[in-house]
C-alpha cells in the first residue's frame, strides 16, 4: 500500500496552497435580502429597494439572473443561465451579465456572498 505524499503536486499541502485572490468572476453574489423585496409577475420581476424606496423592473432575462442571485451565483453561473435561456453567444452574455451585476451592485441590491 502506498501512502500519498502531501508534498507532491495536487495535494493540499500548507506550503502549496494557492494564494490567488478571488477575482470578481470567481466571487459569488447574493441578493441583499436585508434591504430588498421582490415579486415575480409572469416573466418579469419587480424589485423594491426598501432602503432607498426605489423600484426596479427586470425583464425575462433579468428574472432568470435574479433567481440565480437569490440563491447565490458567480458570474460563470449567471452566464450559463443566460445562454441556456436566451439565444445569445457566450461573449455577449458575459458582457451583459457583467453590466447587470455591476448595476445591481451600484444600487446595493446584491453583494458578495
């Protein structure tokens, strides 16, 4: 029987752990449930920022992404959800998702999970 050597590549040895900082793409986001309430109406969603008393309307694609964000999702999850739901290529979906997430973050509707 061979005992695994933790110092070999592929093992989680303390001296070999990644020190890479997660990027925005790696970081999961979640709806800021302490300040946001929402209701779905058909394919659309109405979001209320209870702190700022501002309503936001999300179309079908925005609703698909919002559902994922309510559970917690990173940008790759959101891009996959969008490309599965709409006839959009990955490059365009990536740009659209990044813009959507940036707008939601600016308004305080989502935050890193």
